[in-house]
C-alpha cells in the first residue's frame, strides 16, 4: 500500500488523558488497573477504568449523543491538538472529502443495560427519552464524532470485536486509495459495560488479579476502557524526521472457533504476513511487535507460536494490556497509538504487571520499557469470531 | 468506482432466493409476502449449528445463495458483512438478565452478541481464512457495505462478497428501533469482467441530496424504507434485466450514492 501519515493522534485510557500521560506511564511501567468498582458490578476482577468524574456531559449542541462511550470519545478528541488538526484539514480537503472510520464493540450498550432496569412495569417499555439511535446503536459513535468534527464524508463503524479499531486503518486506506475520500479520521472507543464484564466472566476468561500477559501464572484478562483517534492522509515526500506513517495492514480469519484462537496461531500468522507484504517489508525489517497479548492461557500461547514462527525469537515483543487492560474494540487504536509514540519518542514499552515470563513461550519479551530506536513496528489485534488484523507503522528518518 | 457483478443473493418475506425473486423484482410476477425460511447451515459442525440464531442464519443463507452459483472456491472470497445492529434478540436477552438479580450471561449468548458473529460462523462453515470485515451504519448500512466492498475489490484486485442483513428486534427494543421484515441481500463482486460477470456497476457518492429510487410495489417499498438492507432492493431490481440505468440510494448527512448499472 501507499504509506499514509498519522498527522495527529491521541489516546485516553485508565493510564491517563492524552499522549503525555501515556508516555510517562509507559516509560515508568505504571498500570491503570484497579479492583473493579464499576457501577454495580460484583465480580472479583480488575479493570482499567477512566474516572467517572473525567467523563463530563457532552457540549449542549451534542447532548442527544450523551452516553459513557461518547463522553469517553469526547474526552479523547479534545486532547493533543486533534481538533485543530481536523479543523485545518477541513479547510484543506473540504468536509465532504474526509472519511470517518471508527471501531467499537459495544458502543453505548451500557445505556440500554441501565434502561432495562427502568422498564414500565405493565408494558415492558423502555423509559421515555431513551434514544437508541444516538446513544446505543453501533453507529452512534461515528454519528457523534462526525457531528463533533463537522465532517460529511463517507463514514462507517467497524465492529469485529477486539480487532475493530485496527481494521479501521484498512478501511481508511482502501477508501483513500479508491478515491472515495482524500483523508480520514480513524479510531475507536469502547467503554465499560455489564455485558462484557459478565460475558467474559461467563467464559471464565476474567483474571481475579491484574492481567499478566505472557507470565507463567497468567490467568485471564482485565477489561479496560479507552478512546483513541488518528488523522490519516497520504504521505508527502518531505516530512519531518520522527513523523509516523502507516506502512501496511494485513487481515485474516481464523475459521476455527467463535471465542478461542487457532491453537497454532495460523490466522494470526497470516494477518502478520499480509501486513508485511502490504508494507513491502520482510520480517527482519520489523524492530518491535506490540502483541495482542490478552493474558489468557490460549491466546498468548497461540500468538507466541505465530510470532516466533514468522519473526524468529530475536525480535522485541511486549503486550501493553497489563498497563491499560484489554480495551476490546478500542484496543487496536490504543496499541497503534502506543506504537506511534514508541516510534516518535524512540522507546519500546514494557509489560506492566508481568513478573515472571512463561518458560514455555519463546518470543523475546520485554518486561521493562527501554530506550531503543525502533524504526518500524507491528501491532497485532485479534478478536472473537477469529477476526485478525496486523498493522505496520514506521517513522520518517 | 467500477466493479463487476458475478452473482446475487436475496432472502426476505416472499423472496426465497435470487432466482425465485428475479421475476418479482422485475415486475413480471406479483409480490406475495410470506414466511422467510432460515434453516441452519449444513456446512457448520453440529455444535456450532445449534448455536446459531436467526441473524447468523439469515446472513449465511443469503451469502450462500450468491456464492452457491459461483465457480469461485468459497474459501478464497473475502467478505464484507453489514447490518444496522446484528442480533437484537441476544442483546435483549442479555440486557434482561443483567437487569435481574442473577446476572447470568451464557457464554454462547455472549459470543453470539458480537456484531461479527455471522462473519465468524461463515469462516468456520466455509473454512475460509479470507479477510472479512463487519460494518454497522444504522439506516445506511447497506450503502456503507457497498462502498467498503467496492473499495476492497478495486484496491486489493480481489473478488469480494457483500452480505447485508437486517431483521426486527423483539420488544422493548422494537419500539425504539423499528425494523420492517427479515431481509438479506448479497452481491459477489469482481474487480474486472469475467466469464461469470453479467453486469457492471459504477458507484459515485454525491454530497447533495437526490430523490432515492423507489420500488413500484407498495409492500416492497415498505421493505426498502423500513429495513436498512431494503436500500439494496432498487440495486437488485436493476440487476434483473439487461437494461442500462442509474439509480439513487440515500446516504449519510442528506447525501446520496448513485449506482449506474449496465450489462457486460
């Protein structure tokens, strides 16, 4: 593919609001996970929650979209000069020529869960004023962000579980290449809700301690919430050193099981291989892999096999989910932004909460963040339904 | 954007597959709404087959209606699934359970609640490792899927199967998000003309509003405006015959998409 420049990017998670907070937390090896005190949830687990008091109501003109997920998206959008970058782009490209492709798995579902507690006793109806389209539907996120950014180009929500906001890079690249738009806002948001917390608990996949990716004693995931965005436009010949570009995207399907990865990571490997191919690079050109690394027994083992088969065991790898928790539909954009930070600031993030590596796993796993000079990195996102997506990002010399 | 149509799938009330529905859409036979038959997919292993709900069956049967008449090996065709909201029943059951004291969410219900469940079952049924995406775009889901599928087809120079499907939610969700009828539409698209392609479609987005192309039959028109996948009906009608024509489908923000259909 033709490289696309990430002219702006931003991220908000339990680690903090905006890029500076993430850079500091990742370098220091801090984790945003804490014992779950979300809503009325009674589960023995840890979560990466953005403090409720930071999720303030939306501006009056956008009040119809008010829900936790859109508040989280709003908090992320107003950081790191993102609004200013998009405003300048609106003038440069025109509002009709900027696409919007966002990933989410549950969007505003929490609103519906809460509304179900207040159904009319006789008719069963949901409370008056409940707005499905603006606050629950998958597309609610894109409608809100499109309204907030005053964009009128093509838009869609990708909802492929935990690969959602990685796959938006692929959608945007294809839309720009085929001329449907000239540039695109991409990203995603997923917020805590009861369906995912109790759902993952039912599958026995929630850890009762902070998740420990690639640790011998890993025992499941910690769910987090977050929102991240990037502005993508065709790369120009003269860009400053340190500029981050999307170089390649690879997608595949496992064709194996709805909620368990292929045991040898066949689908994961195919996605990584396609991403390299799309970037015109070989395995040895990659300096670091940000693993999907959810900290379930089977996920980490399958990914370890896929990565070591393709890259060998000399390449630096880590999962940042011990720091942020698993952001589900937002994990793709969150980890792409973390990779972009690593390229721009020249470091490799370590793995908060991982203590002792599983001796049965083979990749060269980094526990503590280190000053390094990565030039090209890969970010992996694999989801339920066997939906896999790998991204290759690089920096301009 | 120009792509070539190799096959079509259609399932809906009184629309029992593309071949049976063609005369109805072409206006050669009367439209008689009826039951939509959605058998489980034989290609799925027995355990998975039992777990599938109606949205998965609708999506898979619609896709197979199109792919079943193609010579392409099924595991080589990329897919774009699109639906306003996938499985409303599972969503309703989970929300009901979470509003109660027990908060029991069954593992199967939970993994069926993801928007890409049909894509997961599809890849298992057809043993297909091909790339797949799943979109949601409210009333414009079909158009969003069509744009995504065409962009994929052209930039990857690969065939792609678009599967659009929408069906009604149970109450109380139906009252806040009414969807008319159970409807699935599929298009197998190729980047260039092949011995199997029978029509060329050329798609343009238009920022300004234009009057959407309607269906003549009132019941089909009710499906077109009441079900997000219904936006596909004018496109499918144009694919029933050899005539050349341009039709308009409404899109986001008061915009529209024009689809020029010609034989090839």
